[in-house]
């Protein structure tokens, strides 16, 4: 986390009220973005009314001097990436974006934060200005739908070892097919997987290898020297997988349920093909 400051354009108020007390930050790039915003990078940008530039953005979340929540979008994604890397290593790092890099300031936060700025009122949405957009808000934890499903998949990807060790081998579905000739993962025989929603998801994921989806629909991140963690989304489904292990599926029609698919003859080829299509973080 950071105790840096930025300026909230148009926040107004008395002197000092437009200073953003930075709480955290996120990347919004083709290879890394909050899944809660959309299935892919263009959709995530559209949720914030942003153009899907290849260079991406940084999202800086904080409170102004009156405690109001703001999400400040900046062009300097690399500055945010450096800050996140430092925080992930437990190193203090001041994130104070230059005003010239600010694209816009959006009221509210797209996700819940467990922290708050000291010395200001509790987090709340700013007073609405005429013509201003509706404040961003996290998805309702009491319901289940695409945002909650993607948020759950992001959490599993971030905590893979914790989730993996909870699985009994008896719970894992077979991967549903023989290894396709020539390594063409698009021919995955998903019909042997008993759950119809998972069959559909596997079939649609395999179709990505023939018709690549929009940027960010397939994301790959470092897992170990020999493996990657994949995050793949489609209409009504999310997949989290390790290229050296099994795949976990979340479905819109199965609220809060994680469905594992085992590593058999077909899954490794599909995961390798999807990883080849993913935009890897630089």
C-alpha cells in the first residue's frame, strides 16, 4: 500500500480536499486487469469508458480529503507496475502520479478495499455532480453473476496452492478426450466430461485456438520455472489452470461452485495452445 498523493481532477472543495490519499493501485492492460470489469481487455476498458489502448492504464484507488472514494486513471502503467511489484515484496513504495499523466477521475471504487485513509471520514461516494457518471461500485456479494464469477476466478488464480490442496482427487472430472493428432488442441473431445457447462466451456476454450478471442480473454502469468497460470474467460464461464496441472471452472449457472477437470491426455495440449495465444506480461 502507499501513502502517496495524487490530485483528483474536478473534486473541488476546500484547499486540500482534492488531494487523493492513495490506498492501492491496479493495472489495466491487455495482460493484467481486474477481471471483475469484464471478460477481456476491451470490455474492461469499456466498463470505465476508456479506449483500449495497447499500452494500458494504471488505476489508482484512494480517498480525497473528505473521505470520498475515487478511482484515478493514469497513462503511466509502468509507474503503477513498479509500485505493485514493490508492495508484493513487502517493500514500502510511494505512488504519487504526476497530474499530467491523469486521464480521468471516476467516483467510487470498482472493488471493495479492506483499508481506509487515516485522518479522513470513512470511505463513501462523493456528492454527485450534474452530468457526472454513476459512482463505481463493487459487485453485490449476495448475488452471483459474471462479475462475481470472474472475481472468484481471479482470487483462485492468486491463491492457487490454497485452492489446489483442498481438492480430493475423487472430485476431479476426467479431461474428456484423447490427445488430438498433431497437437491441435482445438479437437479436444470434451464430450466425455459429464457436466454440460464444463463441456461447453472446454469446447469454447478450444475454439479460441482456431479463432483467437479479444486481447485479455486469455491471460498467462508466472507460476514456476516450468509452468504458467492461465485465466481464461468466455460467455458464462471462467477457467483457472496451471499448465502443469489441472483446470478449475466457475460457471454462471453454478453459483459459488468450483468444478475441477483433471489432467489427462487432452488437457495439457489445450492449455499449452491457450498459453501460446495469451499476452504475457512484459
